[in-house]
C-alpha cells in the first residue's frame, strides 16, 4: 500500500509564495493585519497550486486552544434560539470549527457550570445568550449575543430592541388603539426585559394606556395564562416581546372565540419562520439572525488580536402580516 500523501502545511505555502507563515495566516484568516494585494495574490496562487486546506484544529492547538466553540442559549427548542443555533453552527463549519451547545434552561448556575466546562476543554471561545450578565467568569474569550456584557470589556452583538419595539407600538397606535398591552416572559431576562421597558416608554410618551402581562415561556403554560388575560382584560391591541408569545396569544384567542385582527390586533418580535410563514402570518419585528452569527465569529477572532472591543447593534424591520389590521401583504419568499 502506498503511503498516504503528506498534507500541505502553512509553511509549505509560505515557501512557495516566498513569504512567512505569519503572512500566509493573515491571508487565510483574513486578518488581523492587512496584506498587500500583490502578496495576497502570490499566497492565494500557492494555496491553489499546493491544494492547501486550513487545519484549524492544528492552528488552535498551537496556541493552547481546541477547534471547539462553546455556545450557550437558554432553550434551543425555542424557535428563535433554534434558528440562532443553526446559523452559529453554519458559521462555525465555514471556519472548520465545531460547536458545543449548552442549554442553560434560564438558570444562572447552569450557565456558570457550562462556562467552567468549556474553559476546561480549552475552547477557542464562548458565544453566549447570557441569563446573568453580572457573572464575570474567568474562562475562554466570550462574545455576548442578544444581550449586553456586564462591562464594556467584552464584545457583543445585539439587535436594536428599543427601536424595534417603538416601531411595533407606534404601528398599533397608528391603527387608532388608545391602549396597547404587552405580553412578555416571567422576568426581566435580557432582550424581553428591554423590550418590555421600551414598550412602557413608548406608550407613556404617546399618552396611551396598556398593561404588562408576564406569562411563562413554554407554549402550553403561556397559552393557558393568555386565555385568562383575554377573558379578564379583553385587550384590543397587544405587543408581544417574542413571536413565541404572539403565536401563543393567537392560539388563546382562537380558543376564546376572539377574532384576529378584527377583535384583537397582535404584533410580535423576532421574525421566526413559524410567524412569517405559518397559516396566519404574524405582523412582527424581524431581526437579522444570520448577520448576528457571522459578526459573532468576527468579534471572537478580534479577541485574539489587538483590535479594540466592539459592540455591534443590528437594525430591525417591521414586517406586516395578517394580525395587525393592515391590508394583507404577500407572504415573503422562503
């Protein structure tokens, strides 16, 4: 049996291009330092000629890290977090990295336990939707997703929850409703808490009314709680801080014989597939999850360089559906 051919290395590419392994690494990783166009072309030609493929595991191990990236979310069965996980895994594969997923179940102790475990595994970094932003774990480099770090010393990428909430509330007020209620989770966790506070600010500034209704996160319990809200409060317009709660509200309304949007107008937040493409298309504030995933890895890479810490805020988009009272818009292309 003939011996297995040796895989070209970074050093082989450097020799062929007449440069250093460090410069080749800059080209392969697109940074952290710039490379001239002429030198970049030489390196890329050498890569093509030799058939070089990046070995991220070897690169990571050379600096004491593995090719693993930790990802922490509260509940990956939640449609939004499930979509975030999918896009994070896609971006990791593009970089020849593997993702270790941890579900924290909205428990700060579970979150801290996962962080310690990921640190013991020498992961290249941790991407986390944190439950407890005050927990400053001395672990691998961290990037905060969908939530802000306790200080400005660690990078983050979030959505513009305040502006997205305002666009939702203002849209309902434009339909002539004097009261806009808000449905959110049982506590002030991260984005939902920020959206609930932004709702309160928006209705107060408009001189409108409305009540805040805290309901469980799981679908069955939230639907039961919302049926009680609909029977006792009879709201005419509701802003839900997540699409999961908006969908639960639609199911509760159906059980109570309440018609949407003629009896009840609903606007959600997140733009999950079920809300945008389901049997009843929810008017929702959509967020760019693929962009969040891509930027998360950019920020993680920057933690290994001298680049300044960045905090990225991504814009949101109000997508009109069938639940707010607007004329029916065509469904988005899947």
